[in-house]
């Protein structure tokens, strides 16, 4: 005799009571797990409430055996590509930067944050340990301020984790900036050099860019850093960025060591950047945008595609010339043929205190 729909439903309900709550609803943070909140920017909706996006990464610092297995393959690829010496492979700098790729990402975690007297809980974290959600709130905090939302941890856990969000008003000037080879020396076109700059060398600013960004900040610009780099580089990038460049939101890419070649991942960024930048412009439709990138890969093509979608929002496209890359007249004419000449410019080094770079 076949079970009736009623009996099947009853059995399903009974089974739910046998499933642990942490599987159904997500589990709280454990003492051996940590959170990194990535900086984001909030916008106001039509009802003047702030829409506040949060992005958290939950992980356990000590890798498990499966992570170590995948990590060994990943590290082997990096060392082979860069032809690294044994001394470099055992350096403190390499160990510090590579460790973020070898953590155990924690899925099925819910993060609760506090804003004023209210608490808000995230969706369950995914396999990569990331969870994103947006909360709406009415705030008396002035525009342009940075606010902090502390994580609410289980009783007895005295650690502190907090999200940092900038409240960006409806109108203004925003800078969307690439990172590698735009504001940080990376030499992306050279695979060996790229690996060395990411994992084995101290980060180095590109000439003139810190002063130029400081000038743009003085003009009231807001900053959004959108890069092909994986999120695992953020903990290493953050001190460098904090020292040399204005605070801003970040959009990097999801990467798992078992998913893909690191180099292939790093270079396949065009679709990702177009999507991320489009989302940002739609969030601030009344802002004027300066798009800053470099000629090493596809930034000119990405920004031209963005201009075609949002011509009224783009004030300037600025492309830093990378030695050895294609910055010839033919490429420029092909990429920017439908964009007014006063809207884009290639440069070697910005002139401190001068905006725009040229007209």
C-alpha cells in the first residue's frame, strides 16, 4: 500500500525533530573560529532608511587534513610558477600570506551583529565561509561617517569582531579603483613576477598614486576598491592600504584552492569586474564616478563597457600605463571609439595635486 500524501507529510515533520537544530538553523561561532568583516558602503533608499550591506568570512585558522591536501597542491603550483628558492618558501612573509588560503572555511554559521539596540542575524555561511546580508535602519549618524557594528558572540566569548560600513550620501563623487598595478606594484602580465609580488615581496605603491588619491579624498571623493584578487589577500592588503590609501569598500573575488589554477583565476576578471562595478553604480545612481585602472590587462575594456552602460555617471576614465603592455593608438581607438576624448586618459604618473589629470 502506497503512503498517502498526508502520511508522507507527517513522516517528514517527524524527521525534522530528529535533525539537530544547528543543521536546520545554522550554528553559533565556536572559540576556535574567527570572523573577518570586510569594509562595505551603505546607501539610502527612497524612504531615507539606510541599506547597510554586511560581508563576513568565518573560518578556523588551523587547517584540517583535507585543507592541507588541497593546500599542498596549491602551494606547489605557486612555487613552480615562480621558481622560488627553499629559503623563500620558508620565509615568515610567505607563511603569513599563504596561511589565509589554508584556513578551514566554516559553512552553516550564522553571524549576529548589533546596531543601536537591535540585533540582526545573517544567512548561513556557504562552503567558502562567506555570508552576506543587508539590513535596513534609520540612523542619526551624519553622512560620510563610518559606523561599527559589533558581532554578538556566545556567552563567555570575550573576543571582539566588528563590521565597518561607510554611510555614503545620495550624491557625490566616487572613485572606483583597481588595485594590482594601479595602486600597488604587481606586474600582473608576468606570471612569475606576479607570484613574487603577491607572496614573497613587501607591497610597494605605484609612483605618485598615494598623493593623487589623497588629493581626490580632499575633493570629497568616496573610494571603492574592486580587484581581481581573491578575498584571502585582504588580511595582507589591509595594513598596506590603510597606510597609503583612503579608506573605502572592497570587492574582491571568491577563490578556493581546489577550484582552479590561481593564475587562470587571477587573469579571468573582465566579467567579474563589469558585474561588480555595475552593481555599485546602480547603488549610487546620482554619483559621478572616476574609474581608475591600468593597461596591463583588461581595465580599459572593462571601463569602456561600463561607460556604454552608464554614460551619464562616468566623469573620467584614467588608465595607468604599464611598461610592456599594449598602449598603442590602435588599442585606444578600438576600445574608446564611442567615448568622448575628454572622458579618458592614459598616464605614466599622476601629477600631485592636479585633478583632472588633463582636459
